[in-house]
C-alpha cells in the first residue's frame, strides 16, 4: 500500500471538501432557481386567469340597470323577473296583477315591492348580481 505524504492527503481532502461545497452550492442554486421558476409559473397562471375573467355583466348576459328599469316601470307584470330568468315569480306577479287589478290595492303593493327591488338591483354589487342571476 502506498502512503501519501501528509501534505498530499490534506490537499486531497481539501479538494474533496471543495468539490462537496461546489456540489452543494449547485444543488442549492438549482433548487432556488426551481422555486423562482415555480413562482414565475404561478404568476403567469394568475395573470392568464385574470385575463380570462370577464366582467360580471357580460358573463351573465343580464344588466342590472335594465332589470331595475323593468322593475320600476313594468314591475306589476313581472317583466323584470322574466328578464332575470325567474319565470315562476314573474308568473305570480303577472297573475296577481291581472286577476286583482280591479282592487287597486294588490297592484299598488306589487308596485311598491318592485320599486324596492329596482333599488336593490341598482345597489347590488356587479359580481353578486352576476352570481345570483346567471
């Protein structure tokens, strides 16, 4: 067995230690770059998601201003409910108005309810309106 002088062993050990340090530094830099790449991917996905989002009004196809105007002017006949896709409620409004128009009080009560609904539609957040009336 060949023995190396003490200086050569120290150099060999320091070379080995240096190679280990370099190897660890490469692994750390790769993991940091992977984290950085992952962060960039997440940001790009978020930006793509934001770009794909459409305004709530266009996603539902219904305008809250139109719904409020219909409720205010034609609410007794339930036109705003038909517009919003609530045909059952629209039919109730229409039947009550047509059957009890001679009492005057029932259509008046329905009109007050519709005016309140018009204010609710106008004050409702766009996103909430779109979610509620898809």
